[in-house]
C-alpha cells in the first residue's frame, strides 16, 4: 500500500500592520501634505490684518456717505474673492430695507481713499435708486447720486483703475458722469426729496 505523504498547505495569516509600519506609511504622506500646504498660493498676498483694516474703513466710509445721502436702509459690506461686477449691491430682503454690497478683494486692496469713496458712493447711488425709482437703474444715474458726495475726478480715477483691472476698454466719461456741481446747470440733478445737492 502506498502512503501519500501530503504536506499540508499552510495558510498565512494576514499580518496586522505594526505601529512601526503605520509610521513608515504616514510620515511621507504627512510630509507631502505639509509641503503642499506650505507652498500653496494664498488667496491674498496682503496680510490678513490689512484686508480687515481695509474692510473696516470701507464700512466706515459707507456709513458716512449713507448718512449724507439720507439713505435709511442698512448696507453691509461683504468682501468676496471674485465677483463678475467687481463691486455690486443687492437687496437682501423684499422690503429693500437691508442691502449687501459685495466687493472683490483684489480690487478693494488697490483703491486709494478717494477711489474707495467714489466706488461706495456709486453703489449707494444704486441703493438710493432702488428705494425711490427701482426701475430706473443706470450707471449714470447711480453716479449722479454718488456725485452729490464725491467729486467727479475721484470717479474718473476709479473708472480708469477699474478698466485697467478688468482689462476692459473704456467709454467716454461724459456717458457715465455728470459735470461737477460748480459746472452743472441748475436743475441738472435727478430730484432728491431732501439732502445735499
């Protein structure tokens, strides 16, 4: 009789990874993550405190201009990374008692004080029109309201900087702006119920 001496096949148990093995896998992964985070491009090249200070200043100027234009609706500054219109204002409620003014961060950081005032005055012009004549929204009308508190030359600087920032072609300033008050004929402003000329 023949004996079959089969060698039993051993099955190998799956080894649980040891702590040492886990460390060998995790260290390169964590090192790679740290490297990527360290060299990731920041959203802004400005230190966060500069952005915060610029936003706080924008809100202060906005409140000053809102009071001068006798706008009783609240307007909140909201800085965004990107916006198709760069600066824009929208009603936050149906009653149009609260508005949100969105400002693209990169452009905001480029503005000098007088240009910032012009940009905010323009957007407040839109708020004024929303509250009084909601169907007459035009850039020139918003500018004519804003020019009651900010001079035309500040608007001209603002538009020149905006067109360069967007890489857009310019239009004639007289299509967007009314003459300065000392050059305007009497009655050339759109009528305000009350407020400064």
